[in-house]
């Protein structure tokens, strides 16, 4: 729903609360948020919605999305709520819901809640109205949990880490967790004021992190997004490392420990062909899912994998978390750095990416990918890249855009194919 208003937030609370009022126990929902100014009114509206249908509410204050998932399960809650618009600017806001198992809700549950939004709320009678309370140690509980993902024999002594928290939800927990494991921490993006979340800091604006790493002579940089469910890394030279290289490192560490379940990594259709070839060289399978961490997770659970992620920096480590967790991923990278005693520029350069180019084509109406001329051009391009690269054409899920991505060993060929397809789609779609 757009725009997200307090009225809508309250209705979501009533609908989601009603949907999860199952059984005779006292029902509980936990709520976290990032540092947006609008989080105050959204949180209050949701508390009103949940308590009005008879649910007790536990409020955490600013805390990462994966912390809400973790605490939903550990506190035996019926539902977890994160109020955040992730990497978007402060003017935006959104709501993420987690079930009692700590996983994001299924499509079925979301559709049922959406249907309830259209019906009058079933308000609790006076004696059954829910209560709300705020707990102050949620951040401490989360820090303890993420530190437990690192073996006790590993310390980060001697590592100098720049941590960019995007003035977002992890501004306290991420620097603290890394420091407590022994690293020297230079923290940036840790002065939220309600309006500066993701503002020239964080995983979508990595220049600040890269410059700080080089200026401080640090060993590595970690940049989280506003709700800290993903990250981007840079090495000691200020060179950015994307999610594909991080997944390669994670896969190799798990493989060596004989703990890569299903012997497969789940990535998306956007991950570089170089990653696929690297994994094949090490007898590791790659399963590609649709773009989106929820689709990655679905495939992981289907095949019993414990590692998945996206090129954009979402990493799902199911041995430690039920959703993408930037802080846990950062700790695993730092553990690898501490174990290897190699510079980040060596450790995190696991493979040579093949040239990859992505361009967007905006259209006015209709379904450009159903056009026969466009379909023929795509088929020709796929045939030209056969055995030498990949082509991914997909509509945006949020805008009237067609995303055209090609990759292959010949950079000039890739650029020509993408430009030609963009021109044809643009001409045919108007």
C-alpha cells in the first residue's frame, strides 16, 4: 500500500493480529523499527492496532530486521514486525512481518491478511484489550546471539574494521559486536537524527566507507543498509566487494568445514557467471532463484541448503539466522580474515567476474516481453551467447521498466547485445 500512513499501519496491525489470534494462549507480537522519524508514529499506530484486537505488544525500539526475526522466535511470539523501508530515503516507510518460526510470512498468510484489511476489524472486548511494554535489553540479546555465530577460538585482535551503519537500525549493535570480539572499530553512520538514514552512507552509498578505510589504514570496510539485513564490503585498498564474492568465500569456508548442506549455494539469476564457474571448479552446485531474498530462501528450504544470497549483499546463513543478516555475515567474513592472515584484497577476490552489463528500458503500457519482435531478438541474443555467456531479461516488480542484463567473456559483445535489445524493446514498446 502506498503511501504508508498511520491509518494503514493501524489497520495492518488489526488485520495481522486477528489472523494470528490462534489458540487459547495469551497472544504476543514483537515490534522493532529503524531510525526513521516516521517510525514513532507508525509504531504507535501498530501498537494501537494490535492491542485493539487483543494482542500484547513488546516494543524493541531501533533494532535490525534480523534481530526482530530472531527475537520473535526466542520470545515465543505469534508475530514479529519490523517497521522499515530498508535502503530507501527517510521519507519512505514500510512493514515487514515474521511468523512465529522467525521466517518471513508465506504468500498465503500475506494474502489472508490483505483480505482482512478490507473487512471491519473484530475489536476485543474491554477486558481482553492487549497490553504494551517496552524492553530495554533487546539489543544486548541480539549482540549475544550474533557473537555466538563465531567459534570461541576465533578473535579479531589486530583487525581494524570500518563499520558503516547507514545511520540506521544497527548503529549500536554492529560496532559493539565487532568490538567485543577484539577488533579495533572505526564507526561511521552512527549518528541517526530521524532524517539521515541512508543519506550518503551505508550499502547504497559505499564511497564514504571506501574513503574512510583508505584514510584510516583499516583492514576492511563493512557497509550495512538501513535495516541491516544486507551489506557491501570493501578491502583495505578501498575496492568494493559485492555479494557474489562474499558468497564464494562463505561457500568455500563451509565446504572445508564439511558443512555446506546439499553441497549447493542458492543465488539469483543476477549472480555473475564467474561465480558459477568458480563453484563448479570446486565441485559446488549453484541453484539460481528469482531476484529477491524470499525466493532465495524458498529454494534453500526446498533443497535443504544452508547458504544463499544475492549479488546486492543479502546473505542468508540458515545455521545462524532465518533471514538476511548483515551483522552475522560481517562476523563470518571477519572470522575468515582472522583465520587466513591474508589481506582482504586477496581473501575476498575469490574469482574473476566475467563482464556483465545491466540497463533498464522504460515503457508506457502493455507487455513488451510478449511482443513477437522482442521475443525473436531475445532468442537471437541467447543463441549468440550460447556457451559463452548469459542473458537475463525481466520486468521490474515496482516500476514500468524492463531490465536487460547480459554477461559473457567478450565485453564488447555483451555491450552490443544489451544496447541492441534495449533499442528494440524501446522501439516496439513505445
